[in-house]
C-alpha cells in the first residue's frame, strides 16, 4: 500500500511539471498574460506598492509560481459578479502599451 501511494504522488508531480511546461509554452506566445479574478490584490498604482511587495490574486500568484511567467492580474471584491463590459474595458486598457497589470 505504501509503495503504491509513493508511485501515485511521484506520477502526480511529473504530470504537474508537464502541465507547467505546456502552460509556459502557451503563455510565452503572448506579450502579456493576465487574470481577471473576484479576489483581493494590491493596486499597482497605490502608494508604497512596488513590483517586489505587490500582493496579486491567488490565480495569478499560482500561475506565476508554476510557469515563471510574469502574470498580471485585475481583481475586484465587490460582493457581486463582474460585468462583461467592465472586464472588456479593463482588458482593452491593459492591452495598450501603457496599461498596468
């Protein structure tokens, strides 16, 4: 039973590594990768927030950790669903040259 459990966990680790490589290949085709989340993150334009100390959304943090790709995020915690029009505006603003992530 113990040997079987070790095999499962090591194969899961190999599968996770393969998924990370595939995600990296996909992400590397884009100039910018960004998540939209109903979650908390620091506003990059806030005072005292730098790239080094900025807290990102959970999905962006997870993708950055697994792919080593700079993943930006836009998050809101309003207690209501995100409206498609608002998401479209944010994505449009972030795909321009001066957009923040």
